[in-house]
């Protein structure tokens, strides 16, 4: 009898342990009140010219970010190599940290340039919709699930253009 209870308890615990991660995972595809990029484009009601301009801006931004991310990875790798030296050179390490920082600054400036360019393409009303949607997502045009937008892990508010 005790052996049967132990088996039942163990089976129940194992089932719960396996099911808990699935239950806790947010539903994929469910965004609640969050705007998807497709919904935002529909709501913006862009003209053909605006749509083309926005496509060009996205393409240029992505192309630029590919280069900047590659440069950042290269600078990080060089920094790692300097740190692993038998006798790390403080001046060289500081200089490399500066290079890493310079690439990050270029990335931030690129983001600002892109936001300003987008602002020029959109009307005032369109920009309000765009800014609201960008505030509800991660800044890359990909909406986070709504449950990620609040709570202790929420990203700090950033000023949007």
C-alpha cells in the first residue's frame, strides 16, 4: 500500500515538473492589446511613396547595423585576446575598451539618425501612432509579448522621437 502511494506521488510530482514549464511559458502568437508590425503599417495608412521610403530606410539601417555589429564583435574579440595575455597591458586594454565604446556610440547615433529619418517621412498623426507602437515594443519593430511590458524585468522607458 505504501509502495503504491509512493509511486503515485512520484508520478504526480514528475508530471507536474514536466508540465510546469509548458504552463508558465507565454502563449506564442498572442499579443493581447499589443500592436504587431503588420497592424501598425495598416494603422499608419502609408502612401505608396511613404511605404517605399520606409522600406529604403529599413534596408539602409539593417545594412549599416550588419557592419556595426561585425565591427563590435571584432573589437570585443580583440579585447578578449588582450585580457588573456600572460601579462595584460593596461594601456592597450584601455585603448581597446575605448574602441568598443566608440562602436557602441556609432550604433546609438545610427539609431537616432534612423528615428529622425522616419520622423521626416511620416505625418504628425502617423508619427504619433508609430511612436506609441515603438514604445510598446523592443525598439526593433518586433513587439514583445504583452506580459513582458510590465513587471520587474521591464526595460526602462526611453525617449522616442
